[in-house]
C-alpha cells in the first residue's frame, strides 16, 4: 500500500480561541439578525424578500429596535444564510435551525457575512465602481498586515499599503500610460490620496460592521474572529484523504462527510461497506433524508452512494424527480442507471436545471472546498460565457446564489471578472436587474 505524503496545514495564529468561543462571538455579532430571522420564521415576518414599511414597523416595535437596525439585521440574516430566498419568498434558512446547536454552522454563517462586507456597508456615493472594486481587491493585503502585526496598526500604515496595492493593480493591468505626458498636478496626487483614504475608511468601517476588526483612535485591530477568518482564508486543504475509521457504524451524514476527501474508488468501497451493514430500504431512505438537507456537498455525495445501491434504489430515486432541489441529481442518476455515459448524462437536464445544479455544486465547493476549485468550477457551466452564466444564475432563484457569487468574486484572480461577479451578487442581493 502506498502512503501519500502531505504538507502540514498552516497552524492557526497563536492565541486563537477555541471554536466554541469563536462561535459565541459570531453569535453575538449576528444576534439582531437571528432575532429578526426568528421573528420572520414565527409567522410575524413579511414572507417576502424585502421588508415593506408595515413589516419594518412591526418588527421594530416587536423587538424594540430602530427601523434602521431592523433593516440592517434583515440584510445580514440574508447574507449569513439565516434567511433564504425562494423566488420572491423569504424562508428560514438551515443555519437558523442549527444556530443553537451547531457551532460550525454559526461560523460558516459568519464567514459568509465576512465575505460580503462590501455589501453590508454600502460604498460612498459618487465614487466610480472601478475604484471601489480595486479597494475590495486590496483589502486582503490590509487584513494580512493586521494579522501579522497581532495588535493595533496605525491607519496611515494601512493607507500606505492600500495605495501601494492599488498602484500594483494598475501596473498589472498595464494602465501605466506610455510616451510623453504632462506631469500630474499636485491636486491630482492629493485627490488620489484623498480617494484612497475615503475608500480605506469605508473598508475598515465595513469590516468593523461585520465584527472582523475594531477601530481605535487612529488605528485598527483584528478581532479574534477576524484573525481566525484571515487564517481560514489562507489555509489550504492539504491533508491527503485517508480511509476513515468506523464509518460502518456512523449515520449517513457522518459517513458521507468521512468519505468527502476520498478518491472515487475508496469512497465507493466505504459506501458498499456502510450499505452492507444495514437493510437496503432503510439505507436508501436515510441517504435521501440527507440529500433533502441544506448541505449541498452531502446532497451530491448521497446520490453518489445511491449509485452504489443500483437497482434497489431506482423506484425511490424516480419518485423524488418532482422535488425541485433533488430533481437534477435524480435525473442524472436515472440517466446513468439506464445506460447513459456519465459525460453525456447532463443532456437530460434543462438549461434551468443545469444552472441550478451548477449553483448547488458551487455552494458545496464554497462551504467545503478550495478556492481554486471554485474558480475552476466556472468551466463546467453550460452557458459558455461568464455574462450568460451570471444572467441565468440570477434568474434561477437558488437560495445560495448571493453567497456563491460573493465567494467566487473573492476567489477569482481576474479583477475584471471578479468585479462582474461581485456586481451580479449585489444585484441579486438588492433585487435589481
């Protein structure tokens, strides 16, 4: 047997709190969002994606919050996955149901909010979208300096770094003019510095608004949550898959998670062992129950395990074709079961079903995978071009659309494409065209 060698994963920053403590802090940051989401879940909410004036007033009175606090909390609840959009209807998200018992769900929800800081805190009016996009692109270096400093960093140092990074972005895009040209007037330089200062203030306030940092007198400091989030973003999944122990005795969800990093052959062997230890009927029922859950990775893995079941699963899989979230998976399963080549099975999906599946798979990658894999996932879209994909993704109505687009924009190395994806996320978030 050959043992695969792995690189050790980066170590979390010294002094990083335990996950339970980080989750406690994340719950505190999102406390108002959770209250508003639960208010909506109890039937008092608007039941729609936007808060009408009447609903806003009812929520403010019920929770003793200002209308501005209610609207901000509603926005955060959507971005953190506490509320999910299904067409024009807002429903409680799976994270809301898991909020009190699942620390990992809480932390994932907070990271989704952290990724969307530029949507939480609207950019200053009158600034070109290109300048705003450059500031967003430069923020990771600002965060890295804050983490390396492990304490307060003077705002002028952060401003200098932001200006340097923006200048580098211009050079990378060959935006340095060639040939004879007039020297810029002092006013132009001052204006550029003023713009960078304005954008830095906006970025720091946005990151503070999501609990990633605190602002002092002329300085900024990462919170424990912010410190942890920067580490998470830097961390690469580099532990090779090893055959998990004890999967036979695990419930379906834990078994599937245990197999998530296995290559297809070892994973199928684990599925077979798990299936052999229980009646086929109950095993299929348990796998489909997991597939109906909110974790897109487990949904895909559940249908991979059902492929190992084969014929005994066919009637049950056929029966779930009418369930919208399961329909693309079920149609592909049936096509392959009936002899279609896996590479051609996608032809059984409508354009809308294929787009839904693309978003669902992207959600799985965003939650569990590497950022590079999320970028490569673009190549699997049936649309062929990013603008066409974004148009159809906006229309398909998947509840994780905004979070997927925000994660993709944060991961993509092409600034122009990242900007287009970020704009699409903003349009979906605000209900714009």
